[in-house]
C-alpha cells in the first residue's frame, strides 16, 4: 500500500500525489491535482477540505510544503481552483480538485514584508499608542531600516513569540521565515473544531473559535456571552464575559460569519436578533496580541456593555481608557479591558456606555499580574490597542 505524503497549502493539508505540473518563464507556475475521500477521512473532513480549497483567496501569500517533493517548498499565490464534490448516497464521498499556483520563490529568495497601514485609533484620551508587530515564532533577520525597534517575548501555545515595539512610522518591516514555520502563531478561525480558510464558509454560531495561540475566544450559551482565555505559558486561563445591549445580556448568538481570515488577523461577526432589529459584534484578533478587540453596534440607542460575568474588584483608569483588576486572580493574572472612547466602569468589571449605538472595546489579560513583563502591563495593552495597525503580508524577492 502506498504511504502517501502530504501537501500543505497554507492551512490546508491534502494527500500528496506523485506528479506536479510546472511551467517556466517570467511567471513560473505549478499545477496540482488530487482527491480526498471518505473513507479514510470522515464525510465532514472531506467537505471542509473541499470548501477550504474553494475559499482560497486568489493572489494572497500562500506557504506551500511537500513531504515527498521538498524542493518545491516555497511561497506561492493561488490562482484558478476547481473541485468536484461527489457523494455516492453516503457510501463514498470524495472531492476531486485542481489548483494553479504562481511561484514567488523559495525561503532563501523571499522576504516577507508586513505592510502596516493606517494611523492610530481615534480616541478621547489624546493617546498616541504604541506601534507594534509580531511575526511568527520561527522568523529571522527582522529589518526596519536604520532604526531598530525594542523587543519583548510572549510564550504562546505555538512557541515563543517576539513582539517588536515602537515600530518606526512609515516603515514596512521585512523578515525571513521558512514556509513550514510561517503558520506558527497564526490567527485561526475554527468551526465545529476544524480550522477554516477564507471567508466564504458556513460557521456554526454556537460552535466556533477564534485564537492566536495567546488569546482564545469562544461563544457561550449560558454563564455569559463570550469565553476569553489567555495562555500563560503553560495552560489556558479563562474568563466569561457578558455582552449587554440595554437590559438584555446576549446569551446564545443567532448567527456568525467571517469578515477576514488571514494569518496576521481575523474578524468574526456575531449577530443577535432584537424585537425588532438586531445587534452585531465584530471580534478582531491579531497575531501576537494579548487582547481581543470588539466593536458592538445596535440599531436603537441603548446602554452597551462588555463586562465580567463574575464580579472582580477593579481599579479604574477610565479617564485614561482602561480598567484592570485590583488584585491577581487564582491563576496569578489580572483581567483588563478598555475603550478608545469615553466610558464608565461596569460594576462587575469591564466597560459600559449609556445612550449609545456603538461601543469599541478590548478584553484581555495581564499575564503574571502585578509582576507582568514590560510590554504586558495593562497600560501597555491599552497603548497597543490604540496603535494596532492593519497588516498585510506580501512575499518580495530579496
């Protein structure tokens, strides 16, 4: 029996077939084809791989590795993709797929360039924030020109992440990374326990997860609206949070969708029906971040809140844009939250704003609490929220 290798196309793992077709010239191309089936996979696994292939974003950076043809490992962009889903009344389910790739280059030929755009978040506290950036744990040769940023490290579930602080304005950092290491520390969107690619997908509103190996967010049907967990270097420590619109705390969400799904950042949109109307919550998580960002909107002015489901004593710095637990919790950490706009401290801990149709906020943890490292204190996390710049990663020839 043939022991098939594996092709890894970004987040997608597929059975490696014996042949790849290549073209040369000014634009070197590589064409792949293959088949996934149940058995040996489950039907759900086959369908998810089928959908993930079709959801690949054409033109975006794609790290590709082969078990049996490692000479073809490198960075590519996705081109045309097609897949036939064949369900033989449940007895056999298979997807037969084809994908065209355009080669950017191998790891030794390519720099990864993080284009950090935009400006600091508009805020009511005259804050300039801190420009920061976090590549994958396995990166090397980080370059920002003549001015080098400061660094700190954060232990994550995927390894130790280096966070670069005080990135010079107008600079797009360059760095190197092997395709195999590029995915560590990435932002992941999971639905029904399986990682998903792209934004054209079905998400179970009661069974999704947003994570970056430092922060993990899940929905709650009772005991709160969201579970937000922090990785402290050895394990996950969780807090339950209520999201409240008017007098009603959101319990089970009615719908979920994905607005962005890249290694460097992802956005999940949640919806809750009102009678009549709706409320939406956009959750953004960035690679290397210690906090999840939220943007809550509703159609009719109301009191909007993001607060702890279980009260914790809070020290208020609301006049400076954040709050933090007064004492370490049982895990040795402190919760922290804040907003770029004026808010009131919630009685249970968190942020609240009266007579509003929108509330921006962040929820996170000060890992190691009173002994937090520089870069991980509550005021550092606030500054990083204010200056969280949009990022896109491109492969450029050295």
